[in-house]
């Protein structure tokens, strides 16, 4: 990367910078004439005596009034033209800056991908992420100004000074008299500010790193009671940051004070010297007015130049601190990362290690020589500190040896692009990473090499704009919305077949039931193409029949019935007999929804819900007081928290004194929200009388009518003939609520629903819905075992020629290993196993000890060599 920010800017934007500079130079004559024109208006149009006079540049003779108007309109035209040029320049500079910022961030991200794996042991996420995001952000504004601003503002400053000197030399000297002082003291103070800025960046980076460590090691912190130490550590770093910022803003304010003082001192010279010259008749009044106007405008370019210098020093520091971490010598060639494998020969054949030496995380690997024939199964045995993991990464092409070669089919992995290695070799480590997306996305991740671009792409205005902007910023032009899964590599012909293959592999590795369970918890959009709406409605009817025919099952469920209250559901669900289409909206929040408020008011039940909310709040306050702050019983009332209780306590006391008439709109909504979240069978508060139950049931049709007329899809009614999008598949099939007052009701109802789905042959569609389950940040919603098996399926979907699994299998008898071997067919399988006993049964074993290849052979040969 370029060591200088200016060189980086000029290298990638010189053509645009030249265009901006040409427009800038063209603006200077117009600026000068706009300064001279006011003097002509005063001296000639207002004070002139010999009329008519010829208009400059035009030659037509005009009387005084028309002469004045002509000059004024000419001045207005210059104002419009000058501001139009400034508008174009500002737009062009900022567009250039944003494009260059995008290019820089892309280059830095590409640099991360080019880092060798050992580099990531030296830097942390807490350092790298802020560099690409926040630390380079100020560069976007600076890059566009880097050349154009000093030229434009400097040129404008020269034009103003030239004009002032042209009026009077003494006034010109007065205008620049204090500039040398500013040019000496401001850089001296700014250098101190720059040093503090660098210290602040480094301190913030270290603090981000420590915060990242806290998040990653939070279990150890709580397990060892070291919270106080970590708080003291962060407090010390915050104090350092405080000191840096405190001294920094003092220096910046001092710079501002000096600038303001000098800028205010110069007019003193103008008024005194200029006034004296006007009185003596040595300077016209119009010239003095023009000089004062010019100096007033002169402060702008000078201030812009000073601010630019301060910004330049700051962004140079930011750029240098970023480059120090990204411009490292040992990185992959960009071509190895980005070159396509189209037309390249498939990577297969014997794996050969020739005198391989490497220093990694474990024991240094020294002089390893080995051959692994195509299609065999080989175990690399040893502790990770023996170099087992490093050797497997060498075979996978993830790291390169310090000396020696790793070859497959006679081709050196170090010289091959990732497009060849990544499509031919599958690697699964002991702690595989799962990305923050769906299960399907993680399974097919290994097939995302290049997008399948249609003929004539880009074919829309938006696609063309994105394509052009990508080329302007040297970004990849591949669209994210294009199909990325390489179906041919997975040996399938359609996305549907790819799903089928994925589900078959998930079932083989033991995750089929997990996919089914997650599918039941998924939501389906009834309008989506191919959505099994009719099938799920059929399943609902069959499940309802089965539940009603079985007295034991019927006692576990409260089905939705338009003529009855569902005591295991919230009062909001009961009175609306519908759900918000947005599943993230809570029942309590519905009390402030305009459509719901209109419904409550039109049916005359708003006051009853308000009264129920008051009764609930009063009961909760009394219960909390009786519990003396303990939360065991309060936990049953999930619609109210201990932190909210004091507010409700004060509200109830105010209601007792002033009545409900003094309640604000938000307070009424909060109280009605409590009633909306009440589940009668769970909370068992004596607020739901028979009269109120009847009122709730009778109000339902009114809301259904309102939904049909006004909701615009905001609410989805409970209808046995409709698929309810906000509900999960399982709850759609159940069309009711498991009774909350029956222990284990949910589990027993689940079995009924699963049986119905299996009988109707819908398990495949449910499992496909499970593929859309989002696994959370880094797979946090999955267990470690699930993450590992997803990584195994990801590797198998690629149908690799070489598969490497480190720490995945406990032994040669691991059922998962047998499944993998069967799926790989004629591919080479290399597994990392910790103990020699665990490798018993594998045809070839490479035994690693202290970074050296201790022995090679079958189990008996290696165990004999180990015993000797």
C-alpha cells in the first residue's frame, strides 16, 4: 500500500483532480471581477457625473439609472455563476471523496483476506474493525479536498490580496501583516494537537481490544470474580483518554482564540489607515468599501486553509496508524485471492510433503516428508502442541511452509489461486466458524465462489449504476443478489435439489430432527411462492380433530374459538381475535396503536380495560410490598418488572387522589397495556369477571370488520381457513394455546402435531423451513456440536477431492467418520486425531511428536515405533 496518503490519492484520482483544478482556475477571474464591481458601482454609477457613459465590455452608452441597474444585474449574475461553480466543485469533491473512501475500505478489507493465518494471532478484532470503520471515516471528507481545496482557497486568497494591493499598498501590507505570526504559531500548536490525536487513537484502539476481550472472556470474569479488576482497568484507560482529550481541546481553543484575535485586529489597521487615506483624498471611498468587503471575504479562505492544514495533519496520522497494521510484508498475492478457476485443471492426486518446515501455534514443524495416495484415509495423530493442527492446515493450503513444498498432484499449493484450492479441498477445524445467517446459507457457504451472471447483465438502471460505481472505486462488480451457489460443484441441477441434498446430509449427520424442530418454530409467508398453505390448513384440521377426539389431549389445549375466551392467551389476543402482522410488536404496545384505540373507543370498552389495568397495577404493587423486594412470585407476572413498579405505585396513588380524568394519553396506554398482557390462566388475578368476559367476546366482530376495512395488512385475524403469518408453523397447525396451567402440556401437544405432519408427509417441507432458521451471531443459537456438524455438511456439499477434518472425530469408530468416508467416495480423507488408540482401524497413520514426523504406517507399525 502507498505509505503516503497524498500519493494514494493522486494515484487513484489524478484524472478527476485535474478536472476539478481546471474548473477552479477558471473561477479566479470571475472572483476578481466580483470584487471590483462594487467599487465601480459606488465610484462610477453612484458618484459619476459625466452621463451617459459606455458600459464596460459592452460599449453601449447608458444614463445613470440604467448604468446602475446594468452593473447591479451583472453583479447578481456573477454571484449566481460563482455560487454555481462552488456548488459543482463541492459536489465533485465530495463525490470523489466518497468514492476514494469506498476504495480505501475495500482495499483494507481485501488486505485482511490476504493476511496469512499467523497474522491473525498478532492482531485482534478490536484493533482491525475500528480501523476500517470509524478511523478512516474522516478521510472521506479530506480526500476530495486534498488538492482542490488548497488550490481553490489559496487561489481565492491570492485574488483577494491582489485586489487589496491594487487599491493601496499600505492596506495590502496591513492585510498580511499578521499572517507570518499565524503561520508560525498555529503549526507549532497544531503539532502538539496531532501528537495527542495519535495517542488518543492508539488508546481507543487498546480500549476496544480490552472491551472485546471482556465480551469473549465474560464467563471467566464471573467465574473468577475479577469484575472489579476489569472495571479498574477500563477506568484507568478512560482516564488516559480524558487527559488526552482535555489537553487537546484546550490547545484547539487556544488556536481558535489566536485566529479570532488576529482576524479582529486587522480591521483596526483598515479603519485607521484607510480612513486617514480617504480623509486626505489619497483613497476613494468606494475603494475603501471594496477593500473592507474583500477583507471580510478574505477571512473565509484563510480560515479554510488553516482548518485544512489541521485536518491534513490529523488524517495523515490516521492513515499512517492504519497502514502500520495493514501494510505487512507477508501477505498473499491479490491475484491468488481474486483469480477465477475457470479453465484451471482440477486439483487431485497424491499429496506430497517435501522437507516441510513451519513455525505456527504449536511446536515448530521440522523437516516433514510424507506421501498420501489419492483416495486413501489417513490419520494425523498427536497433541495439537505436537504440530498436528499446523500440519493439517499446511495440507489444506491455509498456511505456507517456511521451507519445503506441499504438493497435490504435483502442483505446489503455494502457487495456486484460492479458486483452485477452495473448490478442491474441504477443511473443518476443531472450532469451525458458523456465520451469522441462516442454516441454509451456512451449509451452501462453500459453494459461493462466483455469481452466475445472466446474459446482458447489468440489465436494469440500478444494476448499471452499481456496476459503474464499482468500477469507479475498483470494487468487485459482482452483485450480491445474483445466484451464488455453484450447483454444478454440488452435482445438483436446481436450488430445490440442493435443499434436498442438504437435508439428506443433515439427516445423516444427526441433525435431521433438529432441522424439523427448527422448521416447526419457523414462520411462513402465505404469499411466498410454493408456501404449503393448503397443506398446513389440512394439518390444522386433522390436529384439531385428533385433539377433540381425545379427552386427555383436549384437556391440554385451548383452541381458538370465536365464541369462547382462551384463558391461556393474552387479553389482547382475546379481544382483538387477531395478531399484529409484525411479530416483534408486543401485546402491551398494542394499547397505543391508533387502530386499536379507535376500536376500543368505538365499542365502548376502553374504560373497562383501563380499569382492569388499574386493578392489575394495584395488585402488583401490593404483592411486591408483601414480598419485601423478593422476585420469586413477581417472575410469574412477566408483563411488569420490578423497575417499573415504583412508577406504577406513584401512578396508583395519584389516581386515588385525582381520579382517572387527570391521566395522560401515555399513562392510559401503559395501564391498558397491562390488561392487554394479562393471561388469565397464568396470572390468576381476579380482574376478569363474567361481564368483562362477555364484553370481550362480543367486541371481536367489530375489530374483524375494522381489519377488513382499514388495517391494510397490519393485523391478521384468527381464522381456521387462513394461515396466520405471525405464528410459527407449529402454532398454525395447533390453532390454539397449550394450557399454561397443565404441566408438560406443550411437550405432549408437540407430539400430536409432529405425528400429524409426518402422516401427511410434510416433514420435508418443514425441514426446508428449518433451513431458513437464523443461527445468530457466530452461530450463538446453536450448540457447539450442531455448529461442528453443520461445518461437516458444508464440507461434504462441495464434493471435494481432498477433505481434512481436525478434531472432529473422536476415534476411527466414530459413526460420523464412517458417514463422511462413505459420502466422499474416491476423495482423499485426512483426519486429525489426538491419540494413537483413537486412530486404530485407519489404514495409514502419520504420528507427530514435538513437531517431527515420528513414524508412518498402520496402527501396529506406529505403535511399535512409539514403544521403541
